[in-house]
C-alpha cells in the first residue's frame, strides 16, 4: 500500500495551497496567512493561467447537484469505498493502483474542505464548508447544443488529482484490454496449431 504516500502527498499539497489562497490565522502557533481577496485574480501566465480565489459548495469544477450535506456524506462514502477497493486491488499493476491513489487523495482533499472549513473559519456547521478553488485556465471556447464555455471552470489540486487519476485509469484499462486481446489471439493461434499438426506429406512436399 505504498501508493498511499501519493494520496498523502496530494492531500498535503492540496490543503497547503488552499490555506495559502484562503488565508488562516492561528495566533498560538504564530501563523498568520492573509491569503487572497475573494474573487480576486492574479495573472501567472498572462490571461491564459491565473490564480482566482473562489469557493463552491459542490463537487469538482463547481458542479453542484443536491446540497452541501449530501456532497459531504457522499464524499465520505466515496473515499471509504476507494480505500477499500485500493486494498482489494493491492496486487493489481502499479499504474492502476497509483491512479486510484490520486483519485482518493483528491476526494479526501475536497472532503476536508466540506467537512471542516465551515467550522474552522466560522462560516457554517460541520459538513457545510465550501471547497476552495483557484486554478483559472483558458483552454478553448466550447459551444455545443446551446452550451457555451469561454474558460475552464476554476479548480484546485484535488480536482486535478481526480482528473489525472481517471485519465490514467482509462489509459491503463485500454492498454490492459489491448494486451489481453493480443494474448488471446496468440493463445488461439497456438491452440489451433497444436490441434492441427502438419501431416508427413506437408512436411516432405
């Protein structure tokens, strides 16, 4: 289960970056991070990549279906399910387990926001916190069936980890499917050759 170090790394980086953006003050520890002003953008690579501080009560990339409590409880169940599946898949190839570890780290990262940020920042009760987002990227305009998108939804490290984990898992699954198909074809050819050995006439002709 060494891949859980990747999960821990995602959680730590995700939370550190969120606290740097949101800001936090812990006088007994001498911690006083001012953070960014809500809604404020700072260009990093021109207008293509900016840091924009927003918060949302929903899932990744601002998706919001249901309520805050639903997403908090759903995130707990999802994280527990991924952790259990990761244990069951401990003998699977490393890329597959690494993909699961990334998804788990992202799920837990945003779960911390939803579960504790409301209480920590005196903004709401337990399970009613909002997720901190700040990566603001301009990829390309999307216009499809009346839906228009000029910039990618603002996201965070946890969202990125989940996305990369899912893409990696799909790639690993595709590669495994192709490898298995090739193996089946080779096995079928070998079986056919063994069941139909060349006749003496074929060998002498």
